[in-house]
């Protein structure tokens, strides 16, 4: 298994972005600090999207909204499934719908 670590704080990421924009390379920063050069490049790309400098992906705000909406959809599907099962159970209990037979 790979080694996992806590995400870098937003302040640290912003400092790396600023250093790259000031002329440092992601490779030199990766040697000096812990994150990989690819991580630093990703942070710069995401910062550019968030600031409107790029339009080739979602901003951080859009990503968070998408994450929230996906979570909400999962919850609504679960609730709908529970309600459908409850409605079927109540219908059988009140003899409104005949019970399902095993020979369909």
C-alpha cells in the first residue's frame, strides 16, 4: 500500500503557486520542499482556473458544488428507495396490492 499523508494546507499551496509565478520551477520547489513537481503544477493550473486565467476545467467552487450535488443525489436516491419499499409494504399490509408470488 502507498503511503498517505494529510493534504497540504491551502496557504502552503498558495505559496508554491506564487513561487512558480515568480519564476521558480516546480522541479526545484519539489527538491526543496516535500510535494512532487506534478502536484505543484496541478496547484498552479487549479489556481489559474480559479482566477479565470484558464477555462479547461472546473474551478474549485464548481468542483465543490459538483461534489455537494452528487452527495445530494445519492441521498435522494436512497430516500426514494426507502419510500418505495415502505409504500409497497403498507400496500401489502392493507391488502391494496396482492403479495408477490414466487412464480412470475
